[in-house]
């Protein structure tokens, strides 16, 4: 039991620290001994007026366009990724389309380090005038989230007995109808799990968003945090405040969906 | 029945998502259509607040132009500027560029002088070019004859120190006893070592601070410019000038007059040795950057802090340093040749809103803005008139002496196109030397010089 | 009917194929092309064809080698810790009181975007004022320079990786444990074995495929590690914490713009990854897993 407590503290502490820093006065950000429980709190970090700053750039109001972009990109990625991967997973698991080679290729795509392909992608999007657009980011995120989703869904669909498919064919349904009416609803937990994972990944993705965008038209939250980073900026409070804002939506969403995550992530590997 | 419910739910969720996505993207498209001319100003974080304030005033005077300041961290700003210059997409209209990137971005920046000549209607008649401090006008404005920017943030490093401790009779007496001279801000790095030891608890139990100085030698471009503070002491001594020739404003202190690396020399080695010696009396030098030294000095852990002027705006709110005029003194960096920093404000050659951009850049660098950025944000002025302004002098009396002297005698980094690359490998090598991984310093610096020559195509 | 099925089957995979073909095959081919040239974006001059010289340069590049070294360090130290810790936690929390809350808490770190995690840990690692050094002082340990010392910087990154991804291992193993029919685990316990032995003898073998899967996924992700390095150490001190992906970034996208060399490095990384994963997949018999 004690062990469990230690482990939980380990997991929780950094998040807690970030959280309270967001509400600390500037002289408390760095003090020795560290201020574990602040005596007074402030909202000024959200207004960007602590630590010698003057609102304006550091104010949390500037986060709105980035929040909007992140929401659009993450939701779109999650939704489209689930759709595409479920279609492909269905095709592969039921009809063995492409065989092991195709499946292997899809799964191996997850190994792609973003940093390796970002340059050609940059040139690619430049050619089509799609730099600094949300669509470009969505497309890239899709490439990185779909493989895992497909993999998970393949194993999930495996659990659904083929007899149900057969039954629907007997009833005169086409494979497509079978997909939408039988397989999809039965695999709802798996779909939810996959959507959540894709959302988490897209929300936190940094490198692609950084390199393919240049202003708040399309930049996402992780890039927004970049404005506070390294060296010259000393605004730990506003930074923590911004970090909190970046963190909360995805945490809330994931916690809501955790039940499905747990049901859905067995990779079908557990047989009775 | 349960199954139908499940199916219905799934469809409902899908529809909800789709609607949300569609409405969000359409919503913002409508917004974008309504915008007037919007200038995208790419700015480093330390300039961003001032630029935001300046933009607000600018928009009031020019309601037809909107200005959006996009702060990006230092490490990202330069690659972004470069990427856009090469792609010619005009993703930003105006940018702050760090003075040493002048050579590498020059080709993508608009020639402001030429533009002014071709578009006299946009030129502000009150904009005084002669008011700029000559060095500033050059390093933040010109590259190979092209006028690529107007000076925005004029900067050199300063030595900030605890005036209250330095003027405390008890410490003055003790220092005089130990070192035989008066306690005052050190003029050379040798003197600095003594003062540092005096204020380090482990060396001197009566020291009020734990460390004498707080230094930033991290694995980032900070280390590159910190090195020059030491190296310049010797490079610009009369012996240094005799041996290596004058320092060119384009090639900087690390090169000889005939453009060869000057740091692979006894002087270069000595600079490293001095750094290694003094860093023992500073908290975590290799893990500290600008922010860490700010906090260390700000909470009274160190007695001295070499840094840029922007720290003053934050320190005045910290209880340890209140009231700031009594506790913090400003002196010239030991060695007498502080490294220069600063930013120019330039226009992207591929910008689609050049006229609006020009009006903005002019406004942001005129006398009024220059004074505002100092008074409110501690961003160094670049104009003579501001340095002599009575309000400025009342607020910061040291401007006249220390500031002017530092600007005139500053040391410089190279501004040539290859600079970012040269800098990065130098930081790697210097970092390894400081870590103790390269005991033969002369050898390491020689190898570095060879790499530099390779990059420079020799 | 059969033909129609086949047609629909193919149509279903069309979107995924289009997406990947456009966005991965083209970059891949373009990268191979670039890797054989000497091209520097910042100088934007001509492309010089230099064949495989970029590749041979890699082996002479001590920075590349040291980043391989650090990445390997992560795989051989961080990964085992994550796996063992994750499994241990899954077993520990299984039938505990307040399970739901504990479970939610344990999942938090992996939901935090890596960049935010980087910020939080950077504060914790602060030499002068960081809580970590504060807690260590209770154990009588002097302040550690987490970011200024090669050994500790590497340790720090390993700690962050463990912190962030153990929950993922925990999640997957936990799901696995949950889906084992109760009768099986109860039966094992009844046989007089203590809970730990029951775990070993009965449940582990069932979970083996799951464990292997997670192992592969985590290993791939470590090879891609970038965000944390960028946020916390910027690759330093010296070159101690350059992960391989981070090194590619430095060479090709930050000060370097040496796109040709960066491409060669990337291709090498891809080849290594593909080989590794294929070997692993073969060992773990993924084929059977997917029933293909």
C-alpha cells in the first residue's frame, strides 16, 4: 500500500508542481526551500502580469487561436483516423486484403520518425501552397496515428465472430452494410480507445506543427508553449499557466474515455 | 433493443464530431475573410512585449493595419526565418533578426533604403537616421551595402552587482585587508576572480551570498557569446590588436583582421582557463541559461550577474532586490569589452504587404518607440537622443556613462552567413572543454579552427 | 458476390493507401535522392551528387555515434524499467481499494503532452531551487546539477521517459489482466499458490503476446524521442543527451540545413528500425497474433 502511494506521488508530483506554479506569485516560482504549498495564490499568471511582464504577449488571452487550432486538428485527426483505420482494419481482418505484406507495411509506418520525413513533407506542402494550413498538419498527424489504430482495430475485429458476418450475409446484406451495422457497433470500445489515443497523440504533437506553420492561423498549442521556452524567457508562471491550459482538455477527455481505453487496448491478445 | 441503441449512439457521436469539425473550420474561415491587412511580425520572446505595446499604439494611429506579433523562441526563430526566405512564401512580413544572423538572412530581406527612395510617400519625415548610434546603425542595419533593417534593440552585456554589499563598510574593510585594494566592481577578469571568491561562502565564511557570481555556460548559443566576453579582454588589448589586427564589424572578435580564426591561440586558451576557474564559484554554470542566472541573482544567491538589460524589469518586483536602485548596481563587464547583442527589425522580401510593413517598421524604431521600449521594457535604446533624454537619465542615471561606454567598446560576434553553423560547432566544443572532456584545450581549439576553415570553404 | 466482396474490400483500404502513398512513399524516395547529394539549404546552391559519401561520413562522425550511444542507453535502461514497473503496478493496483481513482492517477503522465512534461521537469531539475534537490537533501544528498552534468542529464531524461510511459505499459497490461476470465485466476489461486506464483505461472503466459506488443511499440517510440530533449536539455551538456532523432534535427533543420546528410542519417535510422522490428515481430510471432 505504501508502495502504491509512493508510485502515485511520483506520477502526480510534476503535474501538481506545474499546476501550483501557475498560481504562484513570481517570487515563489523559485525559492529555497521550494514552496510546496503556497501561502497565497494569484491569477496574475493568466493575465501575464507577474514577474515583470505587462500582459499583452504573456496574457493567456493570446492562447485562443492556438486552442482553436489544436481542437480542430486533434478532433479531425481523431475522427478521420478512426474512420480510415476501421475501414482498412475491416478489410484486412475479414478479407485478408494484401496479406501479411500489407499489414506489415502499415504497422511499420508507425516507426517513421517524424524528424526524418519532415523535410520532404515541407517541400511537398510548399509546392501545393499548403504551408501554414491546418489541413497539412491534419494530414501529417493522420499518417502517424492511423497505423497504431489499424493495428488495434484488426485485433479487435478478430474478436467479433465471423458467424455474425455470415448471418448478415444470409439476410442479404452487402459487406459494407455488414461493416456499418454489425462490426462497427460491436467494436465501439475499441473505436473509442483508438479515437482517444489518436486525440492524445495529435494534441501533443510538436515537431510537425512547429515546422509547417508560421503564425497563429494554424499553429497548435505545443508550438504556443514554445514562445516561452529556453533561455531568454523567464516567465515560469505564465508558462505554467499556459502548460496547464494545454494539458487540461486532453486529460479531461482521456479520463472520461479511460474505461474504453482499458477495454480496447488488449490487442486481442488475451484468449480465454 | 440494446444493439439499436448502441448503433444510434455511435452514429450520434460521429455526427457530433463531424458537425463540430465543419463548424469550427467554417467559422474561422469567415473570420479570416473579414480581416484587413494583417502584418505577421515574427519576434523573439524578449522583444515581443515591447513590440506588442508598440503595435497597439501603431494600430491606433493606423486603423487600417492590424499587427499580429508571433513570439517564437530563439532557437526556432532563425530556422523559421531561413525556411521562409528559401521557400519565398512570405509567411511573415516583419521579423526581428539577431545581429549575428545578418549575413545569412540578408538575401531574403527587403532593402529599406531603396524602398524608401522608391516610395517617398511612406517615409516619415520625422524619422531621423542620423540619430542612430553609428555602430548600431551598421550592425543592425547593413550587410554588404544592403540596408536590411532598422535598429530595434541595442544591447551589450553588463555586470549587475549587489550595490548594497559592495558599499557595506564591513565588507569593504575585509576586502581591503585580504586583497590590498578597494572593493569595487572588477575591471578585469583577474580582479573579478578575487571579488568572486570574496563573495563565495565556501571561500569566505563572512560572505552574505553563497556564490560570488552566477554564470551561464549552457549548451546553447549563450555559451558562444559568453566566451567572447573573456576572449575580447585579450583580443582588444594593445598586444591583441598588434598581433591580430583590428576587429572588423562583420567578422567580429573571433577572427583576425585577415579573416582567420583567432581563438586557437594562447589568448583563446587563456580565456577558457579563466572561465573554468571562475565558474567553480558559480551555481551550476553548465546547467544555467539566462533564466537560471536571473533567478539566482534575483533571490540573493549570487553577488554578481553578467547579463542583458531586460533582467532589470523583472528584478524590481522581487523582494530580495527591493528597492532596486539601492540594491543593484550596473557596471561595465570585466575586461571592458562586453559582447554585443541586439536585434534589427526587417521586412521580408517576399512579404505581400510591404508598404504597411514599412510604415510599421519605421514607427517601431522611431525616437518615441525607442524611448518607450527602454522606459517600460528595459530594451536597450539605439538612438543618441534617447540616451540624452532627461526623463531617461532621471530613471537610469547610469545610461550616460556605463551604457554609452559599453556600446562604443563592445565586442562582436561574426555576422557572416556561415555564423550559425560556426557557432553551433563552437558551442559543442566549448561545452566539452568546460565539462573537462578535452584536457588539451589548445588542441581542441585547433581542431575547431580547422572545422571553421572547412565550413568557410578554405 | 465474391467479386463484389473483393471490390469493396479493396475500396475500403483505398483511403489509407492513398494517404500513406502520398505522404510516406514520396518523402521516402525523395529522401533517398537527397541523401546522395551534398545540399545545404542555407547556401541554396547547386546539388552535388556525391553518391554514398554521406553514408560513409556517418561512421566517421563521432557525434552521430554518441547519439546512437545515448539512444541505445535509453533502450537498454529506460525500457526495461518501464516494462517491469508497468507490469508491477498493474499487478499491484489490481484489486486495490479505490481502484478507479488510483487507476486514473496512474494514467495521467501519459496524457500530458510531451512538451508540457518537459516544462514541468525542467523546473523540477533546477539546481538552485528545484524540488528534486530539495527532497534529495532530506536523504543527505547534496544538490545535483541535473542539467549541467552529463551523467545526470542522461539520468534525468531516462527518469522523464520512465515517468511518462510507464503508465502506458501499465494501461495495456492492466487491460490484459482485466480481460482474463476470473475463473482462470481464481483457479490458480485456489491451487494453493501464492498470488505472485499465480501471476507467474498462469497469467503471464497468457499475457505474453501483449507484453511483446508493448515492448515493440515502446522501443519504436524511444527511437523517435525528440520533444523532451528539445524542451529540457537542448541536447546538452556537451552532446550527452542528443537522441538520434534530435541529432537529425540539429543537422538538417536547425543550424545545419545540411539536408543531404540529414537524409542519410534518417534513412539509416529507418533501416535500423525496420530490421529491429522485423526481427522482433518474427520472434514474437505477430503473424499468428493477427491470424494472417
